[in-house]
C-alpha cells in the first residue's frame, strides 16, 4: 500500500483529498498542519498517521506521495520540498500563483525526475463527463457556445475565509480559485483557446469576487465562464448551445456535498452512482426532455496517480495542459477591462 503525506487539513485536505486517497488504496501515513486544533482533529480521524507541524518535517517521513492542500501562496515552495526529497507530488489547484511559477515548478520536478501533477478535480464532475458523451454522440448538434458558472449570493465577505482576505498576488480571490476550474474544464472539453475578454471585479473588498472570462477555442466554440460571490440570481451551472438543442444542468455536481457530508467513495467511485450524478435536460425551445447523466468520479484521479507510481500510467494532468490553464489566468489579469 502506497504511503502518502498530506500537507494541509482544511476543507481541501480533510474533505476532498483524504477520503479520495483512501478510496484509491493509499495509506495516509502523515499529516502536516500548523493548526493545533486541526492536528487534533486529524489525529482523531487518522490515529495511525504521524501528526506534524510543518511541511519540512513531513517530507522527512518515508512516503510514496505528497499531497499539498495548503494555502495557495505556499504551494510551489512546499512542492519543491517534496521534490528535493524525491517524493512524487500532487498539488491542489492552483499549482502556483502564475504561469512562470508553474512552469518553473514543472522544470524543477523534471530536472530531478520526480512526477508532479495538479488536482483539477472538476474534470471528473458529472457535468464534464456527461458533456463529453453529449459531444461524442452529437446529441445537441454542433456546439457553438459553452456557458459554465459558479455563482452564489454572499453579499458580505467572510473574515475567517483566507481566500476572501488574502491579496490576489498571494493567491486570494475567485480568479485563481474557481476560474481555474472553469478554464480547465473548458479546455478539456473544447481544446486550445485564446482569452478574448476579462472582467475582474472587486465588489466587496480587495480581492476578485465577480469574474467573467470569454474564451475563443480553435474548435469554433466560445466559452463564457462566470464566477461570482454576489449574484442574487445565480445562472445554471452549465448551459451548452448546439445547432439542434441546448443542454442545461442547473446545480453543482453532487460530489462535493457528498464529501462534505462524510460519505466515503469506493475505489471504483460512488456506491450510489445516482447520488453522484447531476440532473440534465435537453431543450428545444419550449420543449424539453430529461437527459441521463454520467456519474461523477473524483476517485479516478487518485487511481491514475497510483497507477503512475506503479509505472503503468501517466499523471492525470499533463504539464502542457496545466500551463495552458495558467497562461489564460495570467492573461486575464493583463487584459482586465477594469485596470
């Protein structure tokens, strides 16, 4: 059984990475977090794991993999610690703060022969997997517009949420957070793209909390990607226009809610696949029909990581794909209409 060390035990580390790693057959051997309270919680949930206060201590353990689920500004530095120790690495998104830091991190790992990848879990959402089937089957005809949104209504910022109170240059704000998900899925679905439009708004304070990006794909599809913390009437999670019909998914993929509720996935995915499947409808004007979705499966990410460590697969997210995402995020800052 592969031994993994987990850096960070907040929402990402505790609710996402830990249960997914276990489902994929990893043994959580060490957990590092600066918070005494979180170390106590981690010990209660993983009594066989070594509890540590720093990433420096964790990479001294005997490990087959390090997963970095800490705050964004330390991702690259902590990944280098693991690489220096010769330990393969998974970094929660964003991999680093910008394109150049991301590229340098891949170069650093490649020069030392250490595998590294980034956790783009939304590539394994029910809506992403379902849309791939829709594209393959031609169920709504030739697609020309893709609208993908993470919108909610939180008019008051949360003083305890680091993403809402950390300056953008240090990894705060929705551009690096949720737009990274939307850009990665758009590129995965429709291929290479250039950024045509960028609106980065700071409505509640000093970090981006309302962000709209428009991509033009070489395939001919336009992607409209919206994230907002202050949308009083959130858009559907997904609306896809084809020549013959439109596909709509109104709600967020269910897997995050399942993980937050403590439901444990299996090595193959979710025991109740229906609970991990978004609801879809195909519309033709005023007429609509239900469309059977594909279950989401975040566990597949770590199954592929395990296979990579065993020498029978590549890491789930390749270098060039991760750099394409980082390039578009950087470009959004360059062409922001509110500069």
